[in-house]
C-alpha cells in the first residue's frame, strides 16, 4: 500500500508515500523557508534523506519518521500562519511611497505644529472616521492614564504617539531617527478588513482580524491629503470633483473599480463604491469579490498592487480592455512590475492565513434559536436559498456566479468586472456586517428587506412568520 501514482513527464512513476510527503512538505515550504528554524530545516533534511533511502511509511521501523513528517507539516502550517498574520496586520508592501510620498497624508495627520499642514488629526477625529486602536499595543502605563482620563484625545500629538506604538489598526507611521518626526505613512490589509472588540472603549480593543470595518470612512481618510492631484490626474477629473466622489463613499465603503473604469456613480446617481466585505470564511469558496474577479490570491495581489499601491507584480490581461477599463488599460495596470517586488513573496502565507480565518458565530443570545431552526428548513426548502447558498459554505461549490437577472438586480456593478456576473456571497458571520446594509452596495438595509426581495423576485409566497423565521436563521449564521 501507500503507493501514490504521479505523472512526471510522460512516465507514470509509482512514488512511495513517504517520498511524496517529503516532496509536498518541501514544496509547501517554498516562501516560508526563510522563517524556518534551523532545527526544522535539519529535521526536514533528515526526513528527505530517509525517504530517498527507500524507507516506507507503512512499515513498523518508520512509524516515527512518518509521524515526524506529519509534525513537519504542522510546523509549516504554523509558520505560514504566523507569517501570514504578520503580513495581514502589519505589512505595507512599500505603499508609503503613495500614501505618504504622493498623497502626503502624514502631513495632514501631524499638522502644522509638527511640521505638517493644517490642524492635525486628533484621536477623537481618527475614531470618528472609523479608525481603530489596538489595545494590545498599548503599554500598561498608557492604559492606566487612559483609564484615569489623563490622555488628551483632542491632541494630534496623541495620534502620533499611538502611531509610534503601532496601535492604529491598518496604519503604519514611519518616524525618523529622532523618533519624534513622522516622515511618512502606509496602510495595511487590516485597515479595511479588521476591527476591534471595543473592550476598552468604543473603537479601542482587541483586534478582530478579517472583520470588515464598516465604520471606516476610507473616502474621508484619503481626502485628508493636502494634494490629491496624483489621483485626480489618474481619473482625469478636477480635484474638487474628486473630493465630491470621496465624500460620496461614506462609512464602510471603498471603490476598487473606479481606479480601473473611472465610473464613480451608479446610473441612479448614488455612489458606485461597494461595502467592505469580510476577509474571513473564505476557505472552500471558489471565486472572490462581489463580482468574482478571481480567487483569494488573485485579489490579494490586485489589492496590494492597485488599491494599496504597494510595490509588486500583477498580471491580468483582462484589464487591457480599454472599452471597459479605460484607466487600467491606459496605465497598463494588468502588467505591473516593481523591483524590488515586495508583494509576491508574501502571497502564499497571506492566503494561508486568510483561509484559516474562520467566520465567527453570533452570540446565542442575539437570535431566537427555535425560530432559526424553523428558518433553516425554509432556507433549504420552500425559499430555495440553498440552491445557491449551499451549506456549510453558503455559496456554490464550483462556479459560484450568477447573471444579474437571476437574483433580480441591475447589471451595473457586474458590468464593471470581467465576468459580468455576481458571486454568491458566503453567508457565515452575517452578524458582523449588519452595518451598511446587504448586497454589494448595501441596497437592502436589513435582512428582512433581503428576504422580501427574494420573496418578490422568486415568487416564493412566504407568509409573515416564514419570512421572520428565515431572517432569524440568517442571524444565526
Ligand atoms: C481600502 C480598503 C481595503 C484594503 C486596504 C484592502 N481591501 Fe480587501 N477589499 C476591499 C473591498 C471594498 C473589497 C470588495 C471588492 C469588490 O468585491 O469589488 C475587498 C475584497 C477583498 C477580498 C474578497 C472577499 C470576498 O468576499 O470574496 C479579499 C480576499 C480581500 N479583499 C483581501 C484583502 C487583502 C489581503 C488586503 C491586503 C493586501 C486587502 N484586502 C486590503 C477593501 C480593502
Ligand atoms: C440564484 C442564486 C441565489 C439564490 C437562489 C439566493 N441567493 Fe442570496 N445571493 C446570491 C448572490 C449572487 C448574492 C450577491 C448579491 C450582491 O452582492 O449584490 C447574494 C447575496 C445574499 C445576501 C447578502 C449577503 C451580504 O453579505 O451582503 C443574503 C443575506 C442572501 N443572499 C440570502 C439569501 C436568501 C435568504 C435566499 C433565499 C430566499 C437567497 N439568498 C437565495 C445568490 C442567490
């Protein structure tokens, strides 16, 4: 037993499982290699040597190496998770060149008093635009002072101190040698895809990685820039018009596509920005983003290069279609090459970490369990929701895409993507994104509105209590 048949070139070579496993470990290690402890590397070398010597995983004498081999996989997994978490929380991929260098946001943050421009941004203002503070990054002395009300939350100097502590979720402040002067800023994935549990105070608490920050007003943060001309030039609009666009986004939204197609508003005049989605619960899901641009890693590379403006490599020739993506085609966004490439080496562990972010479950007290149980039967039965939202993924295993008319909405956002479809949204952890509404643009304010929409569109003839039970079920996911 334990023979695995792999095709190599044209020959079919039977490979003993122990060899195959060592090979798989070595391949999986790829990007994480730098981070392996010396002892782990030695262990791996010993394992692959014993595998080459022809030992088999199925005989008594090799039970130990075989188990050690499995442990090596676990060690790899742990190293990948650590590295990926670090990237997700703290990496800027060199995007300071854009946020600080081009947009000069750091100058607005520190204000004139510290060599910048304007009055600076106090923690009070920062919290108001939805920025979050990681309480675990605060030294005990500061926590004590905060509790005692001895910290001035109206002073930009306090914001600078928080940045220096790496305590502002998703924002990296870079200080010069004196440690006093903020010289540039960058942003991290956590800015939009993390929040905090408010355990210390509203906006201050422990990080919740993967939760969408539906308080975050990204447009207002970009608009802090004293000089938006680089973005205005890219979009080919006057700066005041760009400021109107940024103000139209509102909390919890960002428009990744406007930098490709220049379409800032929907045909009905409302903002074309989409809601920030969670970055948890994505394992097992085939296509990602509301319109299914690609897999997790495609989008990670897209965002790091094109939205955050990090320095990396990105290839997507679909963006060469000038009739649909005029800006992207002109700027050759589908053909980004940077030297050094600060993104590509981090993609493997970043994806690994994201896939390990399980969707949180809502507190049992937050919904009526008996009603949810009844709603579950309606979801799979009369309401036909499970035709698309297949449990436990709550999206289709396979090609999880639908034409706009299949779900009874307009084509505007679908048309802004290569596939012109909408992706079936995975529904786990819905309670974390009740703010801002549902569907890609938040068109339905409540889950009851979503259910009423399906009831009309599909002619389900659900009665009032069936609709209510269905809502309770959604609230329990
Ligand atoms: C400025 C805010 C912002 C930042 C920073 C950001 N994202 Fe996103 N992210 C979004 C928005 C908005 C979408 C939805 C885009 C869409 O569907 O059109 C999204 C979508 C995603 C998705 C798809 C989720 C799904 O449901 O399929 C993933 C995965 C993701 N982002 C990962 C990342 C990673 C990794 C980073 C850092 C490299 C990052 N994002 C940085 C705003 C952001
Ligand atoms: C034909 C496939 C299909 C069926 C059937 C379907 N959905 Fe959906 N669902 C989708 C798609 C696609 C989206 C994404 C729409 C968007 O973002 O604009 C979605 C989005 C949602 C959302 C919003 C999630 C979010 O985070 O914004 C909820 C809630 C939802 N569906 C619940 C249901 C319920 C309840 C039913 C049954 C009454 C149902 N769906 C039936 C395809 C389907």
